[in-house]
């Protein structure tokens, strides 16, 4: 992986009043696991089956909906009224053995004060399975998933507003970690400190040069261990 340039602003201080908000996929585990390729394949199969399309056309529709609606799910719901629960169950039926347990991440999370939350465009069930695989589930207070977001994906503004309202979060006390750079921008506009967990995936790069990204790192555990806890 190419090492990303790091922002030079002072690292945020984290204390008992802080809220650490983490995206899930390709943020809490390395993008090199290529887990999302399994999800993408299952989404393609779902589009083929639901819309009765050949593979090439299904792929075109899948990507078109993703780019126009933010998720393929949102496009299918808008244009075809598909059942989101059925979709989420099928596209997240994946093999997690490619994800290694992460005791160093668990230790780093355990050493940090404040609340810790998951904020994901995926489903709660998927998040719970990934967190169990990583061995970090006990360190998180709650999950805010695509259902909680009323199926409106990041970086639309609505899920950020819903998250803060549901969990009583003061954005000026929050630090948000995310692999898709553009998803950090609404968070910064609301007052959060933003951290881009860098990957080389092309679709995660949009927005990477925006000044609203406060920090970036290709070593999440090292970044967490370097935070100022005010101790």
C-alpha cells in the first residue's frame, strides 16, 4: 500500500466525553481482505435474479444505481420497490474467514476513553458478524446501520443527522474514522474531527484532497495509540 501524506494538524484529544465513530468495512479491517468483492458479487447476483437480467446488463444496472443513488439497494428500492430486508440478508451472506482477528485493535480501543460507535451503510447483522470476527464487539456501545438511516446512505446528510439525534452526540466532541474520503465531509461540516483511514481502492479516493479531512492514516491501530487521552 502507498503511504498517504499525513495531515499536520494537532491530533484530537480524547476523554470520557468524547465519541469515537467508526465506519466498518475497509476501516476496521484492511481493505486487502477484499471482503467487499464478495458483497459486490452477491449484489450482482441479486440484481440478475430480481430484475431477470443477463450478467452484463445486471452489472451495468448495479453500478449505475450505486453511482446515482449512493447504494445499489437505494436504486432498487426507488425504481423497483424491492424488499430491503431480503436484499441485505442475501448480499451479506459472505465468508468472513478472510478477515483476521484483530487483538491489537481491540487493545487500542480498550485503552481509549469515551463512547465508541459503528456508523455503516451495511446492515446491523453484517456489522455484528464482522465485529465478532475481529474480536472487538465488546468495545462498541451501539451500531447505526443502513436501516437506522432509513436506507439513505452516506454521504447524504440525513443519516448523519439521524445518528447524532438518536445517540445524543455533540459533533464537536466526536472523531469520525472512515475509509471513503467523501463520507467524511458532511461530518466535518457538522463539527466533527475527521480521520481518513487510507486505502488504495479507487472508489475510496473521491474527496481525499478536501481540506475538511483533518487527518489521514494507513495504520489505524497506530493512530489510535497516538491519540492524546489527556492523562
